[in-house]
């Protein structure tokens, strides 16, 4: 009995949400933005654009709110980079680029100044070189599983980096060979 009530309740909520229009999500986003809740507003504008990519008001709102959110994420990247936390800086950059791509999927282009891309390239280059050396040391110590993790990370970040691809394969196979 309780299950059927819950099912009816969930279906009615789903029906209400699916009936909401692009314009209603835009209005919610606009109210949220007025209240200073920019990230939540950007989410509403995004939903509005998913429902109707031609909603000009939602596009304008998404461009403004989305750019504010992206800039905040880029500032987090810069902060992590400044504190020398390369791995966290790379993670912050990747999250920012996911947002940029997600918003591009609904027809809104957000801007990333080229200085951020240059900073990311430098951080990535330093980080990849650093974990490459760690991977080599781990291989020398016989810690193949940990070494493999480093080389797989390098392959993800920079597939053409030196011989990381081959070393990842060696780190994977070497324990099997030793145990055989």
C-alpha cells in the first residue's frame, strides 16, 4: 500500500516537472540570480535551455550566470596552482572545462582567457614530469601497482608523454610475470 502511494507521488512529481516550461525555469533562474544565488540560477537557465534552445532570455541569463560560475572555478584553479597543489589545480581546471562543455551543449559559449590555458599547460607539464619520476622510482622499488597508477594518469593527461604508455603496460604485466 505504501509503495503504491510512493509510486503515485513520484509519478505526479515527474509529471509536474516535465510539464514545466522553459520560460518557467528561466523565471526561477532570474529570481535566484536576483537573490545572489548565481550557481543555482545557472542551473535553472541550463534546464530552460534543455527544454528550449531558442529561449533567448535563458541564453542571456546562462551566458551571464554561467560566466560568473566559470570564473569562480577558474579562480579556484589559480588558487590551487598558487599553493603548489598541482593535482588539485588540474582537477579544478577539468571541472571548469566540463562546465564550459556542458553549457556549450545548449548553445552558449563561455569564455576562458588564454592566460588560464597557458597556466594550465604549465601546471600539467610540471605535474606529468613529477609523477613520471615517481612512477620510475616506484618501478625500481618493485611497487608496480602504484607505478601503473602514475603512468595511467600520465596517459590520461598527456598521451604522447615520453614512454609512459609502454611503462604503464610494463607496470601492469611485470607482477604477473614475476608471480608466474
